[in-house]
């Protein structure tokens, strides 16, 4: 019997997956616990509509991410910090500070977790910072750290 899973089931399948299950397993376990529904025409239609909706949302998000990536390419973000001798910064410039300054200076909101820094920037100068905006979309930002 073909069924559509409504939840992830270990060893059986993932949510929204169509699987073949034995009649007894489906009727006595999956259906009573509301873990699956029968894969009839109505339910298959609902599943296709749901998948199309999810795909559309992903496409819209990817388009927004690509638009932001284009904006970031032309931006040079300047962050003013206190520095000691030899251009060493007290503390460091973190992804959180980069995110906050982008929001203040350019009205671009980017989650600090998407900003790729191996470690905090501890020197004055110009740096290239990568930002993972979406799956397969990476924006590059020029960061100018001044005293």
C-alpha cells in the first residue's frame, strides 16, 4: 500500500515521502498514530501543491539573496575602532559588529551567523569578508577597519 508520511520515521522514511508499506503496518500503526495518510489522488494533489509552495518560497529567498549579494559587492563597510601601537585593535571586529554596522550604515540586515570569519579581525586595514546568504549564494564585502 502506498502511503505519504506525515512525520520522519526512523528506518522508514522522511516527512512528505511516498513509500510502500505493508497493509497491516499502515492500517495498524501508521494511520492510527497519524504518522501517514493513504496516497490517494486527493492526498497526492495536496502533497504536490505543498512541494510547489515550498519550492516557490526557496526561489524567492534565493532571488533576494542574489540581490543582496550584488549590493554587497559595491559596498565598502567602514568600522572605526580603537587601536594601539602597530595597528593592533583592542578586542577585535566580530561578525556581530559587522552585522550591526551593515544595518546602521546601509540598511541591510544580515544574520551574524551567515558572516564567515575564521577569527575576529585584530588589525587595521582592508579585508574581504564572505557572507553565506543562501544555499549556493555567497556575497563578498569589503571591510575597512580604521582608527
